[in-house]
C-alpha cells in the first residue's frame, strides 16, 4: 500500500501564485480605461432631464426647449384651443393612440390623455412623417403644420390631415411644482 503525502508548498509555488495575481491585477488595470470610456459623457448625462419654469409663458404662446437633442414644444393653450381639442371625437382621428410616455401604450388619443393639465401641451416637436419641425399656430386646425409634406396637427398635437402616420409624442415629464416641470 502506497502512502501519499501532501507536498509542502515551495518557494517556486509562491512565486507562481504571486506572478499570476499580479498579472490579473495588471490586466484589470490596463482594461479599465477602455471599459470606462464606454460610459456616457457628462454632456449626455446632463441632457437626460431638463427642468423648465412655465411662469413666463403667456396664454396663447409657445416656447421651445431642448431635451436629448430634440425640440420640446411647450404651449400655453387658450380656453378656446382646449374646448376645440376636447370636442374632437377620437374615432375621427387617423391615429387613435395618445402616444404619451406617461401613460400605457394603448391609452386613447383624447385631449385629456395627451397632457396632465389642460392648459399645458408639452410634446416632442418632431413631425412623425419624416422628422421635420412643424410650425406652430398654423394649418386648418390652429395647431401645427409641417411645411415639408403638409401634415397638420391640432392644438393637442394629434395628426388630423396629411401623410404623418402618428400623433406627435409626449415625453416623460412631471410637475415639480405648479409652475415647474421636469422632462425626462
């Protein structure tokens, strides 16, 4: 019967282990700059959300701000614009979905489902046909007109006429106070 004895670790074994550990740490330190450069830059992180004060926007006026490189239309709607938008039956709209990032995907395109407060329309100002920037207070519906191909949107940003297939999108936003919003 042969007996086996566990060999005592030698100095050579220790050198192998220490060299392997040093190589592993060195490889991780060498790879870190390549991994770290894949993180978004500070300018991209700064654009992930935007705060906007609604106080200076007068009734009937629209202003534009930028979020993630996209124009955001902020429109202070008049009582007449609100009443006209609410009178439109959803069944008459080419796109019957709200396209509101704050609601479920199947929410109907009612005026109420397009915004939190009826007087404030906050949406991404890009035509859903080919990505043009529509002109405000234009067209047959007093909302938006895309000058490139003639798509017309109402004062709730819903497509009413033209080649655009969908309503303009509502970004994710919330109210920080009665007069301040955070987009993103």
